């Protein structure tokens, strides 16, 4: 049985990475490949458009850690296939 984690957009960190925070714990995920501002995805970094993009492109996401700025893992860790990601508004 897969673990289901639900995330909500938290913001863009100082490395320009989009960051999503789990609503059940302090785990954060995001992208190290798609950085913001990215006018093709979300003009002016609109949270709704960033959320929608990553809801449809979960393969771009990695786990950052448990703090908003996890300097121990700046490139992230791949998300295990046993974990189901849900991104909400």
C-alpha cells in the first residue's frame, strides 16, 4: 500500500526553487530543474499556475527535507515510487 502525502505551495526559496510543504508533517518537495520566475509556466510567479503545473508534472519534484531552506540537501532526493503525491490549492 502506497503512502499518500498531500502538499500545498509554500513559495519560491532564495535559490528560485518552487517549494511545497506537506500538510501532515514538515516534509518539503520542489524542483531543482524548473526555477522561478519562469514566464512560460507562471507569469509573475502566480501560485495557482505553479501549483497547476506541478500537479500535472509531479515527475519534476524531489524531496528537499524538513526545513524551508534545507542546506543539507540543496539538490533534493528522488521521491520513492511507493509515495503518492497530491498537490492541493
